C-alpha cells in the first residue's frame, strides 16, 4: 500500500474506532490517522497470531483489520489513563 492509502485507511479506521470506544469528541483528524495507522499494525499482528491475514491492501478487509487494531489500541490507552489517574 502506498503512503496515501495508509493515510486514508488510517483516518477511516481511527474515526470508526473512536466512535466505537467513545473517544470521538476527544480526537481530531490527525489523532484518528495516527490511531488508524498504528491500529493497522496492531490488527495485522493480531490477525497473524490467530492465523488470518493482516492488512492486504486498499480494501474492506484491511479497513476491518485496522479498525480492530485501533479499538484494541484505544482500549489499552483508556486502561493506562485509568491506572494513572
């Protein structure tokens, strides 16, 4: 995938994940992109662990994998914030 594809998938995945986890009001466009890209890496790692394919290109499957990873990332961030507070 090219750089622009990562940004588009990352933005969509980060936005969807932030809506699922309730972080949407706290996050801007740049945060959604970063969370989505990192989530794509995490989702790909998780999918490889269970025997599936990770991010495979600019398609719906890659978006779903990135959303899964983004939700995991946001849950981890929320858990750390609760432990620190």
